[in-house]
C-alpha cells in the first residue's frame, strides 16, 4: 500500500470509496511481493500494480464488482509455465489477491496508519481475508510496538495470536498471510489473516570482514535484517566474499558508525556485531556504539582474555559502567558450536532472545507460555 498511499488518501479524505486489490500471498515466480497494491478510483482510475501488468485487467474488473456489491473477495491467479500466456500470468507464478472496498466507514483507522507510514513509525495492519464465518472477513486490527492493538479479529484468542505474530513480522519488516483455526488456534486451518507491515527493515551492522562475518551476514539476511558489512581493508571487504550482505563498506569501522549515528540511521532495532577482535579496530568502534542511543544489541567476538582487555581499554577512555553493561561479550549463546555457521546461529539466538526477552534455555526445561 505504501506506493499508492498518496492517491488513496486523496480519495479517502475527499469522502470517496476506493477499490483496493492487495497481493497477500505468492508462490513460485510471481512478479510482485505480498503487500503490493492496486487501486481503482471513484472515476475508474487504476493506480499501482499487483502483477507488473499480468493480471491487472482481471483485478480491475473484480474491484469494480467489489465496489458494487460491497463484499470483499480473495482471488487466486496462476497457471503453469506452459500455458501462462493463455490467461495473462506470463511469469507462470501464482498469487493471491484480496480485493476490498476502502472508505471512511470500512477503514476508519487509515489516517493514523498513513501518518505512521509517512513518519517512518512501525505499524502493522492485520486483516481477516478468509474465514468459515463470512462476518469475520474484512475485520481489521492495527498493531504498533508497545501499544495495545486497535480493532479486533473476532475473539480474544484470535486477537492475542494475531497480535503476537504481527509484532514478529513487524520486527523483521515482512508482510505475510498467516493461517489459524477459526478461533485463532495455532497449527490449524480455517482462518487466513494478511498482515501488512510498514517499517524499514531493521539493520544489522557486521564489523570485520572475516569468515564468521559471512555466516553472520547470511543468517542476518535470513532473519530479515538489512545487513551491512564494514571493514577498513579493501582486499577483504568485497561483495564477492559477502554475497548475502546488502552493502559492503570499506571504511574505518568507528568512522563509518559515527557517520551513521550522526545521520540518524541507527535506531532501537539496530544490532551491531563486532567481529574484528583487534583493539585498534574494536575499541574506538565500541566506544561509539556503546555511547549511541537506542541500539537493540551490541556484541563483540573474542576470548575471555580479549574481553577483559577490551573492558580495561574502554574504561581508560572514559566509557561508563552503565554503558559497558550494554555489551554482550563474548557474543552469542552457549550452543557448543565451532564452525562459522554454528557461531552465527549462536549470535542470532542471542539477538532473538534479547529482542523478545527469552531466557535461552531449552523450552522443555521451562514452564509457562512459550510466547511470553
């Protein structure tokens, strides 16, 4: 919806009704990701795209029917590669498109959501797109971090399950369709909920172009982070060595991080992994990181002897004790791993535990709710 928000709000503010088709799920080589939207305006205008041109005509016609009937529709488009041209989906992929009527009555929360999007505040919108009880379809809930959700799915169980999962998707910057039982039961079928998230992906900054960094970048990318690898040595900091990183920066780590902090590109979802374990790199870098506000995780690799030496050096340059408490070092959970890939999993596990307040213990050894 982000790419068509300006036009949608113009019609919405004018009191008009708009047909909105949104990609809610894709399979195989579908051309547009979940969340891509197309509008059909009050004068028949078409704005946006759900398939790059493949099935826009069919969605346009369906939106007209939805505007007339007022009933939302979930429609699947897709065929095999051999006969894709015959029906218009030339890529051969499959996509589910949810088409609904949007106006001030059906979506009263939209102005607040639009303001969140425009100001880069994280927000998620969960919509029931399929349910055995038609009265549930179209129900909506708006989820923001550290706030009570607005709206309801239809039951306390469904509200709780969807809100928890939506926060997880929002944290990773992904939109997706989730499946539950009719009353929100996990691991069951019957209700499908599309969660559209609006937040820039959280950042993972990996300092030190070593083999462990390549594994951490790969895991970070899998978890939905926008990964940056930074090292002052151009012979090591190359895209070919870090194919899973979104960007590879050749610069002194502390200088690069200082620039990112000053530019306001570091926030409360940013995680920092310092893998250099070389004092000339990691001490000035950690000084910047530990004094930066709103960082979710700061971890540094090294032996316990390296860690103690690092703390001594940081204290000598004036880093306060409460700032040092933010440092996870040696970084990662005790999984007993040895390889770069196993080490990356242990680092990722600690980041996840910090994010959600997990203990890091085996679930079989603890009691209470799994999702606290």
